[in-house]
C-alpha cells in the first residue's frame, strides 16, 4: 500500500474515533432530555447516574463504530458481542472508579472523559490482533 493510502486510512480511522466521541455526547443528551432534574442527578443519585452514563457512552461508541464497520470505513471483522462487551467494560471501569474517588460526582470530572476514551479503546481491542497473540478468546 502506498503512503497516500495509509494516510487516508489513518484519517478515516481518526474520523471514526471523533464520530464515536461525539456520539457519546449525543446519546447522553437524548437520554437526559426526558429525565426531569437531570442537572442534580450526579450529586443526588451518583450510582444511578454512573449506570446510565456507562450505557449512553457505550451505546454512542458502539453504534458509531458498528456503522463504520458496516459502511466499510474500517477494515475489521465485526465481532459485535466482543466489541460491545469491551466497550461496556471500557466505559464502566473509570466511572466506577470515579464513583469511589470523587463523591459526590461533579460536572467536569476528568473520569468522564477518561471513560469516553477507554470506551473507544475497548471498541478496538477485540480486533487489534494482540488478543490472538495473548491466546485470549474473543
């Protein structure tokens, strides 16, 4: 493959990651709109907030990534169950850590952004090829 093709693939991959990050915010917004009093939710119901936020982050990352795979923007095997599980784990690990380290949760908590990034990372782990080298079944 020539250099131009590699650069184009890298740009598409970065674009998909940006789309996944944006979709975490879109899905979270759409879920939060019908919930009254959502602005106080992190302080008053922290555990429920973390549960909802983990699902919305995972849904945003997985749906955008799955769309990119279906449209062949990404060259990888779908492995949907493994990707969904890794995305959920990637979203929940930092959020649960934030629940214990920062009480009550406040807007702008750095663990929210970390959860987005680890969720995106989780989407790509099942197709990275390292799992086969480590003899991990996915």
